[in-house]
C-alpha cells in the first residue's frame, strides 16, 4: 500500500530504496518559502538495526507494509 510520507506514524513499517524501516520519531515542518512542508523521520533499519534520519518532502510516496 503506497502512502505519503507525512501520513506515517511511530511504529509503522515502510520500504524506501529497497530497505525496510520502522518509524521511531516523525516531525513535520510548516510550509516554507519553497512551497512544500518537509518531514524529518528517525527510522531503524529492520535488517541491520542501524538508526538513521531521513528528510523528505511531505508528499513523497513510500510503500507502507
């Protein structure tokens, strides 16, 4: 099921760049002068258990598991 990244919640699992991630924390910024809100997502890779921060435009689509 494809969803916009801004609709993810803590604990959701999604696929990005052929890797599965679990959402640990999510922050959505306000719309800025460049026209789109940004989403900062702290995630954990389900294969390697590494933590990482992803910053994307809020309307970008990801595959939700």
